[in-house]
């Protein structure tokens, strides 16, 4: 049995292993960064750290997010930086038995290696996402990391 953070995106439910989630935050206005990929809506500061904010709806469905009172940021560790994924709603923390997780078929896996399985529960299906694989799979992550690293370096130099 593993714990997952379950979130809603459009009509579907997705989950990320709880050990990869740093926090769940209310939506806040990000600072826009020019010349970044279109799925990155900007950066925010969480606990003193600069965090890129990614539009999960744009990544998975090709449409921009629509902010509501339930919109949340699921902040995860992706590779060596923290990344905030915009979700329509953070639903719950759920125990999912390992035997309930089914692997996705091989053809879909090649195109979406970040979808690591489907939890088949009696009342619903939940798609499991690995945020490390999702971030690594995106085009433009090098530019995002370089911006975050250079901005963090500038902040550190200002403090000295």
C-alpha cells in the first residue's frame, strides 16, 4: 500500500506518490519570465526558493488552465529543482494497494512515459504520474533550470 496525492484535472483524477510532493499551495500569481516554454506560466517563491509554475492542463490536454477558487499548486521535486504543477483541485491523500495498479500499454507508454500506471479502484480510475519523468520529458527544461539557477545565484549574491 502506497500513499498518493490525488488531484483533479478536467474530468480526470491523477495521483503523484506522496513522497515526491513537497507541498500543496493555493494558487498565487506567478511572475512571468520571457522566453520560456509556453507551458511555464512563470515563477513563484515558496519558502525562499524560486519555483517554476507549469500549466498541467496545457501539458496533458493542450489547453490553458482556468483559475477557480479550488485551483491549487502541487509542488514536487522534479530532478534537481522544485516544480509547481497547476491542478484544478487537490482532492485527497489516498492509500492505493499495489495490486490495484495496472501498467499502461506499451504504445501509450512510449509517448507518455510519465504515466506510470492506472489505479483501478472499485469506484474510480486514477492515472498515476511520475513528476520526475514528466519534467524530464518536456522540451525546454534546460532553459527553465538555467533561469532558476541563475536567479537563485543572483539572490544569493545580493544577500552577501
